[in-house]
């Protein structure tokens, strides 16, 4: 089925991941989180506090949650990565 194929693709992408950044897509983030081992670092960014809490409470011991509007947060991250002008 399409769901089984999607899960196989997720597993391929996540196979060697040491960090996963989950940005504003609760259902995809939950599905991804359910496939990760507990030692993978997780950063969760969402405007909804309950969503951030739910994703951080999945059993990982290395999680960082940020409650923010992703549309405002990502440009700030891009500026920091790219250097301020």
C-alpha cells in the first residue's frame, strides 16, 4: 500500500540520522518520531505548545522544543547560519 511504501521511504531517509528537526507538521513529525531510536537528537519547532510537548515526550533523552511561529523562526535561523549582513 501507499502507507507501507511511505514508511519504507521514511526509514531509508532516517537510517543514519543523528539529529532530526521537526518543523510545523505535527502528523509527519509524530510518524517520524515513532521510527527514531531514543539516541537521535530531536528539535521540535511549532506554534502549538501541546504539539511541541507531545513530540518531545516520545522517549528521546535528547530533545529541544521551541514554541514559535515557523514563518518568523526560520528566517532568523537562516540569518544566523548565513551570517548577518
